[in-house]
C-alpha cells in the first residue's frame, strides 16, 4: 500500500501497527462501541518525530488523521479511516512543584496526571472519570471538580506544544502565537496535534464528596430548595445533579443524586454539606472525606467501558419546577435504564472569565446539562439516539444558550458549533483555522471549517 510505503521509513522502529495485529486492535478499542472506524494504519507514537512523520504523510496522501489519547470520547472521534495516532506509550507527566507547573504528554489520562501532581499536593481542574484523556477534555474546555476555584481545565494552560498541518512543531502561549493559543482553549482538535501541555497547578490534597440520593418523586421539592440556596455554596464547593438508575446492584428504581465536590477537609465542608443534606430526606448518604486521587475516580464504576453511547449538550438558566418536571418525565421515558442526565453547576471562577477571552460560549449558564444515552444492543440505537434529541429539545425553552463541544454528538454541524461558541468566537476560530490549517487536514473531530 502506497500510504504505508511512504509512512514506515519516516517512523521509529516498531511504530507501525497494521490491521489484524494486537496493537492495532487494542488501539481500536474505545470506551464506547457505538462508532468503530477502522483506520488504514495505526502509528504508535513515542516521540514528536513519529507525530510529525504521520502528519506530513497524511497531508501528502490526502487521508484523514486522528489522535487517540485516553479513548474515552463517546462519539468515537479518536478513530478515523486514515491514520490513527496511538499515544498510549507517549503519556508521561512531570511536575515542577516550585514553579507550580505540570507537563503532560498527549496520551496521559487524568489518572496519570493526578497521580503525578498529587505527589506534591497539587492539582488542576480535570476529568472526574479517571480514564478520560487529558488532551481531549482540555481542548474542548474541560469541566472538572475544581471549576469553582480554578475554572475550566483549559483556563489553566500555560503553554502548548503542537504539530501543525505543515509538519512544523511550535510552542505556543499567550505571547507566542496568541491567536492559536486562544483557539486551543476550547476549540477542540481542529488546529493541530498536541504533543505537550503545560498547566498551572494549585495546592489541593483532599476533597469531601460522595453521593446524596433522593427518591425521584422528591425531585421537585429537593431541587427547588436547591435553587433557592445554591448561591450560598462557596467557590470551594461545586455540585453535579444526576438523574440515574439506583447504583445499588440489581436495582431498577430511578433516583436524584446530588454529588458535592468540596476542596478541603470534612470540618471545613460542614456548612456546605449541611445545606445539601437539608434539601430533603436522603435515602443514600455516602458523603466522606477522600484524598484528591480517590475523589477523582469514585464514579468510575458508573461509567464502564464497552457499552453504546450517544451524548448531547444543553444549558440552563436555572432550575424551576417546570425544568424539574421535564427532567423527571424524560428520565422515566428513557429507553435504557443505563442512561443518565447530569446537571453541572457553574459558579465561581468558571464564570469570571470574559466571554471573548476563550472560545467557550457558555460560561454565563447556571448549569450545563450532559444528556447521555447508554445501552448495550445495537438494535436499540435509533430509539436511544432519539431520546437524547427529544430531551435536548424539551429543555430548549429553558436554555441559556451556548454549548459544551465535548458533549456534542458526532453528527454536529458547523451551524451547531456556531451556536455553541457564539457568532463572534466561531468566526475567530474559523480565521485561526484558515491561518494554520487551510486545507482542513485536521477534520476527524466536530469540525470548524476554515474561513473562506
């Protein structure tokens, strides 16, 4: 094959993985089984050299190219039908505790990152499922447990090393190529292949977290009280509100879960946790003090690999009885008992960044909504995908506008992205795309086309 003949001599020995080999098949195993593209070839990247070679070869042959970091994206965009860059062996994280900086390679997961930074009692906002990739989450913005104190994951970027469409390697930051650096704060994987991230990190060692569970029948009373008092929660404490099946083995009842994430010790969290407990009569009360590492993975069991998924994003201006009524109804109508709706509250640092300081177009929302259909049988695809769309449309009258690209489905269009980012930010992203990738080589994503 001409593509392989061009690519192999440019790579380090052993970097190429072809269909049928164990390395190829492992790369093609993702968190979700909904989309399973089969690339022509996998490059097992161990250095910038391999990335540069793959990018130049893809450009020469006109094939798609896609990076695979953690492999956790539910839309399957880590794979394509051309060249896939497997970063599973390019994942080191190093920390400079004196300067409070952490450097991460593109294959690092948040488990890798948190393990390394916690050796020094440091952290930055990152995914709350430990197998999530640092790269994918950050480039789409990155909602994490520390958002009230330190914003999105991308708000903590200090610099980025990136391989561009022409195969050049650049280090970009707020001073050096600032337009490109701006675009990487939520503009997703449209502008190049990231081979290194440098983050600012902050002192965090413990979290108070866990689950407060209430009967779904109590959702209206619990959440209207929550809405009345949510502004009393400090920046140290964020919450996720989940409409899910009871996590107890074998149970099929539906519950409302409130998951607090308080950065600190149990004594410091007493007031915030007391407020949340007072909202109703919990049938589950599993709040405790965790180490930061423990808190970042206690939900892993609720997100197993190997199921089928479809996600959509919505925002809310707030919680009202009408909003809760819609949420209760759609949760009961979900065709799969595995499906979830999660409300992520926005307050504190995440909201104190100017709308044009990053591409992100939904900081003004009071809540972000993750709508996730999860099921097992491909025969049930249509009804589960339809449920996510129906749920998003049912919540549309209460939307604050904007959207989170990490939760947007594979079929999202440029118009969908324009609504997510806002007109001005979307136009600027298109201009950056035209400057750095005018031929749209990097298109195996929810794609921002270059300005014409």
